[in-house]
């Protein structure tokens, strides 16, 4: 197990092939998946054949920029994951911040704690110059985390989705933080 980062309450570590069950359980919760798939679960086959291989490939290609399993430091309980990776095909100087936590972890500040730690590590150790994050405009919880982590609203945009979900008519939002604007 490669540990990427620890905070006061979190350990972010590399995913392994053995992490399929926690990912499947996380994505099986309709409330967790509400703003991603309209509540539909991710199948076991998708997790095992697509998601975990994608995560592992990112470690090989980008080292410390990728997806990280989030565990409680005390006890090791799986809470979800954080994403801190280059945009598709982009430079490692601009990374996307993302997070997906189980419902039991909501409202305890874990998302903000992990996001702040990743931003700090990115700007001070990894050569990151810009952090971006995206969510549905109606996802106020995720937007609050972005703001608490220092990201600022950039724009609202509309993508075409094969299967629109409730709230998608209001668009997606982009938030960002530039190294020059960051205050540790």
C-alpha cells in the first residue's frame, strides 16, 4: 500500500485491485450517485474492468497524480476517494480536484480537509499551477467544499449528456484556483 498523504483524520493511499468491493458499495448508494448518474449504481464489471484499471494506469503514467482511496486515519474505515489528476490529455500543471465520499462521511469536513491537503501538496511539491473542479450547478454541497478549499467560481456551462439527470438543465459549474492566488 502506497500512502500518498495523511492529514489529521485522513489517509489517502493508492487503490489496488482488492478495492473493488468498497468502490462498488460506494457507488451503489443512490444519494452518493445523485449528481453523477441520477442515482444509478456502477456495476461490478465496470469497477473491475474499467475503473480500477484506469486508476492503476494513472499511477504508472503520472505517479502521484491520480485517484486516491480515502480512509479514516483512526481505524482505517474506507470513506471514499479523492481525485487529483491532470485533465484528460493535459499537462500535470493543471489538475482536476474531485471527491466522492460515502454518506456516513458527509458533514464531517472530510471533503474539505482532503481537498485542502491535496491543493497544498500540489502547489508546494508537485509543480501544480492550477486546480480546477467541476460539478452540477445544483450540487450545493460540492460547491461549498470547492469554496472552502479556496477555489472560485469560473463559469457555468452546458454539456450534452446521453441520459440527462434531474438538475442537469441548470448546467455544470467550473471552479478554479491558480497558484498565484493561493493562500496556504
